[in-house]
């Protein structure tokens, strides 16, 4: 597994959590600053909507603030963070199943298309997003945590409350699915 | 698909997976903190509301409590007394019932007072019957005689009321 891309070490996150637990809101701001983009992108790849992703990311930070007084660093902070994120994501899927998506005005889609000049890149990106959304939740989360968040198999297994071997098989299947979906673009 | 193409595809997928195409809005932190503050306010309001709902504004005095306890004890004692009375009444009524029943069963056979004129009569076998039923002929006869005597007496009293010498004479004759 490659080096973590986030500048602050794990100990800092734990220290920040302890400070948040004792009521320091400035520490929460530092924590949000550090984790906002990874979280929003994790949600974005699963939901395809920036607004929804931001909304869920905010909810994750609120949950973290609430949990801070009782937080015990048993595992890495990222494991704790993405565990909450995944729970919220699953809840959101359930909510969306109950409530159908709002219809999108087709003119908006056209307008978006015109923003990008490189149609080929956009096409690939769109196909990739489509293929990713088509994956089952566990496969998508596993591959995103591995590639996007650069977590280890063990961490992913802890977040997803499963074993390492199961996580590996999910990732293998996810990769196979993505490969098949993207093949047509080449 | 050639191996080269496959490798390229793999690379492209990894690249796309690793990218973070979206950046948080500039006011994301402010919005999050504002939302958190709102939640905290809501939680505070909820807590206050629960407190108010759970509060008991009317408190009872010690004398009220002791009076209530006394009342409960008195009520219990009264109920016990009533229960005892009911039980003793039941007991005595059962005893009385037994006495009445035994009197009804055994009285005609053993305790009925004997009538000298009748009971001492010698029966055919030469013995003296101890008890005689009310339906015997001798008894029926006695009753008839008594009835006739009563009628005579009532007639005499009627005549005395309407005292007339002639009629009295007729009656004496």
C-alpha cells in the first residue's frame, strides 16, 4: 500500500478528537479541513451529486462531533471516519429507494456538456461514473476505499465489518465489472 | 483485446478511481459549523422541553403523605374486620343450620311429647306404642270433638251478647 496522501499523521487526528471531546471547536475546524475533500469525493463517486455528497459529509462531521466525548482510539481514525461515512451512505441509499429521485431538466444536462471542451475525456469520465454506480454497494465502497482513500485491506475489512478475503473478492469483482464496462470506449 | 490495451484500461481505471474530481465548497466549513450549532440548539431545546415535561410542579407535604398512609391502613383494618365478621357469621349460620336440620330430622322420632290418652293405648300385640302419628283415628276424633265444642262456645257467646231470657232458656234446655 502506498504512502498516505494526507499530510497530518494519525496521532494528530486522535489528539484532535480528544480536544473536540473536551469542547474545542477549533480542533473540529482543523479536522474538517483535513477530511472534507476525501469524504466529499467518496460520496460523490457513490452518489454522483455534489450537493448530496456535501450534505452527507457535513453529517459525518456532526456525528464525529457527537461521538468525540466517548471516542476511544481502538483503530485508525480513518477507519472510524469511513465507517460512519459508509453507514450514512447506506442509510441514504435506503432513503432514496423509498423516495424516487427528482427529475432533472434536460436543458441543464446540455448546458453542463457545453462546459467541457474535451468531449472524449468527459465521455470516459461519464462511462466510468456510470459503471461505478452500477456496482453493488459493497464492491463500490471497497474499491473506492482502496484506490481513492488508499486504505489497506485490513482497514477496509474493519470499516465494512467483513474479512480481508471477502474484501479482496469484492474488489476483484468490482475491477472486472469496471473493465467490462469501459472496454467499449477503447 | 490486446495486452497493451488491457494494461492501458487498467491504468485508466486506477487513475479514475484515484482522482478526486470534486472540491468542497469554499464555505463548507462554515456551513458545517452552522449546521452543528443548529443541531446543538435543537438538542438543547429538546432537553429543556423534556425537563419541563418531566418536572412535577406540585409537591406533597409530609403530613399529606402520613395522612394518606393512615387512611390506607385504616381502610385495610376495616376491611380485615369486615372479613372476620363475614367469616364468623358464616360459621354461626352453619352451626345454626346443623342444629335446625338435626331438630327437623330427629324431633318427630325421639323428642315429640307423648299424649297420655293416646300413647298409653294398648295395641293389638299388647305393647304400648311410644309415638302415634297425627293421622290416627283417635286423634282425628279428638279434633272433631274440639271443633264441635268451639262451635258451641261461639254460639253461646253470641247469645250472651244478645242477652234475651227466652233464648237463653232455649239454649240451656
